[in-house]
C-alpha cells in the first residue's frame, strides 16, 4: 500500500481577511461603508478584541478560505470536516472513480503503534484492496445483466447504447465493491470554510474520532492562513481544546448499544420516532400569515396544496433548491420529523451532506463493536460468490482491528481499519421543507441504494401519519410528469426506468 502525509494548499483567500472584518465591524456604527484600507492598528486591537472575545463573530464570517486537501482519510472527513453544516466541499467520489492503487492514511508511530502494529495495519489495508478488486470483477457481469435488461440491449442495439450500459456496469460494480475499502482510504477534495468556522475547527480539533489527523490537517490549514494574513489568527489566543468532555466517558464496547438500537428500529433502515402532531394546521396557518388570507378564504387543504402541488407551485419543480428564499415555501419549516437510522459509513458520508437535516452521529471510539457490524448491498446479497468474498473481507477487517486493540493500539488508530460497510446508527431531524428537498433527490433511482431505501421508508411513515402529504412527495420525475419537460432532470444519467408512471409502487433492481 501507499501512504503520504496530508497535503494542504490554500487555493483562494480574501486579500485582507482581518482588516475586512474590522472594517465590517466599523461599518455597523458608521454613516458610510468603511473600506479595509481605512483600518488603523488601534482599531485592529480594540475592535478585534471586542468582537472576537465578546462573541460578535459575524464579522469574521465574511472572509472565506478555499483549501485543496490531499492524502486525508474518509474517516476524518466523515467524523470531523463534514460533521457540521458550515462548509462547502467537492470530494473525489468512490462511486465513480476506480481506486486501483491502495492509498490510505497511516497513523503516526508511537509507544503503542510500532513497526509490528504498523505491519498488521498495512496488511489489512492491502487485503481490503484485494477484496475490492475481486468484488469489482465478480459484480460487473451481474450489474451488466440487470442494466442490459433495463435498457433492452440486444445484438440489434446501437453501439452507443451498448457502450453506455458497459460503462454503467463498471460504475455500479465499483460503487458496491467500495464497501470493503477501509475508512482510512485517502480522498482528495476542495474544501471552503469561513474565517470563523476555521477558528472553531481549530478550537474543536480534538472533538472527533480522528484527533491526531485533525490536529495535523487543521494545523496546516491555519498555517496557510497565517502565511496569507498573520493577523487573522495571531491577534487572538484561541488554542485547541485538548480535553473535550466527550472523552471523559470510560472506554467500552458498543455491542450492547447496537443491539438495543436495532431492536428499536424494528427491522427498518429508518424509523419515525417523533413528529409535529399539528403539522398540517400549523403550516396552513403560517401560509395564511404569509399571504394575508383568512381561513375562510384559504382552508387548510387549499393552503397545503398551494405550497406542495408542483402544478400550482413552480418552486417545487426548481432544481436550484430555493425553498428558504420563497415566501410561500417557508411555512414548511414549521413541521418537523425525527428518525432513527442505520446505514453504512459510506452511505452516511453522503447522507450527512444534507446539512439542513442534521444528525447526531456516533463517536465510533465510544460505539465500536468487537463483532462484525456492517451493511450488505443488494448486488452482493444476490451474488453467492460476491457474498462469500464480502463476508471474508468483513471478518478480516474486524479481526485486524481487534488485534490492534488487543495490542494496546489507541482506538482512534485501530478504527481506521473499519470498512466503508461499517453500520452507523444515528438520530436525524429536519423540517418538512428540507426533508422534501432530500426526499426529492434521494428517491431518484440514481441515489445511493441505502439513502434511497431510507428515504423511501421515511416517506412511507410520514404518509402513514399524514396521508394528505402522500401525492406531493417523490423524485423529480414524479413531480414534473405531465407538468414540465424534461420529465427526468438527470439528462444523460437517466436511470432507464419510467419511475413516474407508478411511483412509489416501482421496483428498484440495482
């Protein structure tokens, strides 16, 4: 396997980040707009201290920093970089990029992570890649058979259609095979945060499953900003919090927690555990408040239809996700739903990108299980040889992880060997406004299998509670059919199935 130190580059930044913040603060109390060039050193000291230490941090949110991050683990991204809503990332996809080379994060050497432990670690990573390559080879013909049937490929088919199905088969194979790769696997990304978020990340870098990697990467990010504008950090005494209260919890195995959580799930991927009981009435009241209407002029059913019916509300057919900007959509924020969920680490890495539907995700260091605990994709379940390879990969991953733990290796380091398939148990909440956006995107057949399944289950349970909402929820093609063209918004990525003809009574085969 290959490894390297994380690499951080500052791709873009504000030219005068600190002075721009002080100028913004001055503008609050000035009859005119203050320019950064007008800021004096006395103002940097006085206004800087007053705003930063007084908690008036919006002035430090104007400056943004765009980083290029290389050689960082997917565990670090999931556990730390994407565990909050205030960022923007474009990350290398394991779904569509074949990872031919075994490249992964290796923890730094230490008292309990010496040459012998590193050898166990690297051997486990290499074995995971062996399983990945073998699974890709085994799964591709299966994926091709299903897709060829969906797209009606025959000896008479146009070469372009044949080629498209072949490419899609390769992508489906690597998308599923990636489940055996370790969460230590490298990723590359463009990551942008505001100045105040970078301060918060620096303060909180120990509050995740990856404090060592976070200390390195965030330290480098701060160093790059210091090179560009030393004042942005050096004027404040903001040191990392080395002992977050979460780590006061005694170390324990999470097997018992996992069993209890799964019982509550009742065999589902997602279970509705709480909701706003008066949601329909409250949303209708809010709509009337926006529009200045009485209940007689606009009954509840009409208010809901005007907000949710894509034929009456063109915002529902927009791809720009403008709900929070649309006055008649904002009432949907007053209905809230909470779900317990169990999906894989790799699926949750995508699910957490729906940042307006926040989740309470586990610290794996506190919820680790000694026994294998993973999700198995449909394409693997239906292929005997693939399932055999997969189960062997899972057993080997947990065995290597447990061996490191038995040797006294810190859990932080041993958990990097967990596979993408590792089951993540979380609690997730959102308003109907933001859940609608998520469900529109993730009930599409192009969505990842697990997120699709959890979204379908969530929609079914919300429909059971509020049948009035049933006809308004579904993928873009369901919302646009008979109203807008094109029906499918995926263009050349059309799944090949006319889902809109019978949603939700439609079978997803791959």
